[in-house]
């Protein structure tokens, strides 16, 4: 009998198991069963052959209409051509040197044919396709009647593993599947009218009639939602069981002094979020809270107030940023906000002050050593850094880096996963630090319940007073070239009026070679580079190439800089910024732009988050169709941060009516980040949304859709929480434990086991 966690080499011969692993990346019975059909065919409903496109690898259901053979010129091999039809169009199957095909392929037979579509002359063809004939052509036989009514699942297939071969492999394990236990408790199935998992496997892979498919889908969606929510419920419970030092607000401390010197009034949203965080920091268990808000909604001020509450009670706070540029920006802005409150031990420092330390991978040994001494001694109440804070192994006097880490603030959570959050928590000594995660990417409710389901959520919806509006327009460069010329004229006008400009494009330079390791990739070692550094394709590793994008390579910073400096922007003061520049060069470029000595900054998405230049009034995003919706919204939030209105121009070659153009039109139509986040989720695959945040081997959703199945996710969350509350270690749910083990990777499993 086969079980879901059995490896495939126990169920199949070694060769078949290796092909399944190589072709489909499936290694266990459960993974094979979760390779769901793409669609279903019925013999009476043949594939529409007119819909085929050259280059596609397809599986078609068609009827053989003619078979011919002939010797090929200048070759001793015979060519057999089989014509198949859907009743309207035709497709040619070409077989070279396989004379038996003429005997096998009888006109009138139906079959499944899989291969890559190509064209020869005016005919579409499959060369040497895999074939699965579906029985007799005689309509009067019992077998023909059976095949006429049969529903045939069509699976995502590869050249090595055709759809029907996958179906046969799945059938082999279904025939012997042992499902004595069900991961979904019986009372949950009863309450929601769900079938057993075994019935769902048969209904999805072997439906006798179409009415069986939807109940099977519903049950399998519940499996995905319930197992994931059970994992998150366990994480929440495990975190709540860990000790943390309460950080109680102190009268007359740094927080009160900071509030008194703020040059502006806090918004109601900032005050409300601050109260939630204050309450959570006073608990004896770690706070795990997500602070989300629009670009410019004032999240940093909220975070600084939380840090000062911790410092007032004797602890330290760490702020983790995804890039050195952003870490340095945070260092400058926070020290400026604090003023004399950040200059303890200096002549102009306040009486009750602290210090702010910066730790990044590119610092020299002397500077880093001095910063580490301040951190280890507790003199630095606030520590700002990149992934160095996660993985630095230097010890001073046998003490770990932090003297008393009470709060970890993680900026731009979408760049970090649960494992990295855990790594930062481990930097504390004794009790766990409280954790505050910030993101300027608004998150739909269902994503908050899944990707961030182990965190409580605070939301900032207001913008501080004085934020100017941002206007966004699409520039169709391909069909209206004069619009592009006007774009550069408009940029010059902004500069002439005293403003500054960003020009953003996807790539660093065309000379970058693929296949090289990304500098500063997050390997867990202190490389001295940024975590955002360039990807293998010469990008900064951050833009999202959509399937419908044009074949032309995206524009690069290096090429565009030269083109603009020698053309439409000649005479303006320009600098370049991207992830492969040395840290000191990046910092110099950003400082020059921030102090107004540079008019135009030509950059990659390294400027996407956190870089604050109030005088920047215009952003031109070249090849804007190469970016995701939320990313475009993030980028344009860099302008209009002072008193002047902001302008964002989205340059694209995508044609009108294309999905890429529609995305840009949607971004231009609204500045509501929460509305755009839902649109972004609709247009992206669920697995990409989940990405590495869960860090699971097979964490991508296959049945569940985070927007359309919102109510199901809400119900699954409540049911999973109740099950975990009643049985925290799930001792009475062995099948659920196995399902969770299949979802988690080794590190996550260790976390739950330790707790």
C-alpha cells in the first residue's frame, strides 16, 4: 500500500522514479498526486487545433483522418505523415524512419498526441510526437462507447513525460493508496460538507463525470488552506509561549523628549498604531506585528517611537534594511530626527541620550569594530544595518553582538522570509526580542492571513499633512514617439523650476553576463555587499518580467545614462546608481542627489524603498511594463515627498489593449495602494506571491486562489486555530502532522519542534 509520504522509488522502478523527479520535480506519492490536471478532454470534444501556436508543447485530442508514407529524397528513411483533425482544422504528425506507424495509425482512431508545434509550409505539425491511441474506431463496439464517454485529464507535461504517462503513474499510486487517516478532521469535513481526501484524489484525477471535479477541487483547496493555517497557528502559539522582557514606557524618558521635539503632529493612524505597539511591547511574550502603510505614511516615525520605548526600559533596538543604501538612509534620517537625543557622550548631546550605530558589510575593520563595541556594551541603543545583523559572528569578551536586544524592526518585509526573521531573533540573549515588520506594499486581507499569518497587523491609511499629490501618465513610446520626446522636455522643465528627477530602468548594463553569482547574495556570510545587488541577468534582481513582455531586452542604466547625457538631457547634472557599484560610490551618488548637487539620478530599483529626497518632483520609469503593479506604486512614491506635486511618467512600448499596457493604465488611474495590491495579486501566480516568505519546499498554492477563495481562507483559519488550541502538538492528528511536515522545510520544522 502506498502512503502520501512514500518516496516514488518505492512505488516505481528506479528509471521511472528518476524521470518523474527530473521532469516534474516530484519525489513522493503526495507530490505526484498534487500534480493536478491542467484541463479535461472528452473524446466527443476534440481539441481546437486552430488555437495551437508555434513553439508550444501541447497535448491534443484528435481523430486520425489520413495516413501516408513515402521514401525521402537523398535519404534511405521513410517518412510517415499522419493527418489528424478536430472536425474543422488539421494537424500533421511527422515520423521519420518509423514505418510501423503506418500500420498503427488507422484512420478513424482517436488519440492523444503530444509534442512541440512547428510549421512546414502552410501546415502545422508535430515531429515525432508521443502518441496514445484510445481504442477502436468502430462506433458500434462497447470499447468505442466507453471511450466516447471517458473524461481524459490533461496534465502539465514535458518532453520526457507526456500527459498520459503522468496519468498512468498517478493511476498506479491511486490503485494502492492507503488513506486510513485524513489530514482534515472529520468534524471539519462534516461542518463544511467536504468529501474525504481519497475521494478528492479520485475525483480530480479519475472523474467519471464532470460533476465530480468541483467537489474534489473544493476539498483540495481546503487542504491547502487548512494545512497552511495550521502551520501559522502553531507558529503563533509557539511564539506566544516564548519569554520576552516587557518594555514598559517610562515617564521623562527619550520617547517623551522625542515627541516634544517633533516638528509636526502625528496622524491619528500613527497614534493608533503606536498605542497597539506600546501595548504589545508591555507583554511578557514577544510582539510579532506587521506595520503596513502607503509610501510616505510615516511608518519610520512609528518605529522610532517603539525603539525609544524599548531603550527607555534598558533595552536595545535593531533596524534591518534590505540594502546598504536604505540602511544608510535610515541612519541619516533617524539621527536627524533624534538630534541631540542620538548624541550620548558628546558635548551637544541631551542629558538622557543614546547612540545610533550603523553596521554594514562594506565597513572597514576599524569602523566596524568601533560600532560593534558600542553595540556589545549597550551604548548604542539603536543599531541599523543590512543582513550583517543576521549573520555576523564576531564576539566580544564571549558576549554576542547585542547587549540586550529588545526590539527588532525589519523594513520592507517582502524581501525577507520567516527564516531570516528567526535568525535576527536568535541574536538576542535569554528572552526573545519583540519584532516589528514594516512594509510600504499594501497587503490584501487574504495575503495577510497566509504569507503574514503569524503576525498581528497595524495599518496606516493616512498620509501626513503636507504630502503633495502625485500624477501618473502612461507614455506610449512605440506608437507615439513624440510623447517620449515630450517626456524629456517635461523633465527639463521640472529641473529648471528647481526640482530633481529620477529616471528608473530595469537593467544595470548589457555587458553583464548571465550565470555569475549575484554579488551580495544572501548566503549567510558577510560578503560586504548589498542584498539587493544585481541578479544573474544584469538586473538588480528586482524587476518582474511578465510573460507577454516584448522580446527586446529591457533598457539598462549604463546605456540610458550615456544616451540621455549626450542627447535630450545634455547639460544637466547627472549621476548613475545601481546595485553593483561599490558601497561608497552608491552612497556618494545618493548624497549628491539628496543635497541637490545632482539634477537627475539614473537608477535601477535600488531607489524603490526608503530613499527620501523631498526636492524630487518627477520620475520617469523606462520599460515600465517590465515591473509589477505594486513595484510601480512603490517607485513613484519617491517623488512628491516635499511641498511640490509629484509627476510619474510610465514609458512603455507595449501595444494598446495588451495586459502590460492595461497594468500601466491601472497604476496611472489610482494612487490607492490597497486597490492596486489586489490587482497585482490577480495578475500574478499564487506561488510567486508566497515566494520564499514561507520558505517551504512545495509552498506554492496549486488550487487555492488568494482573492477568489477569501471566505474559504477565513473559515480555514478559524478551524485550524481551534484544532491547534485544542491539541497544540497535534498528537491526535497524525495525518495533519504528516501534511505539515511535507509543507515545511527543515529549519521551519525545527522551529516548531523547539517550541
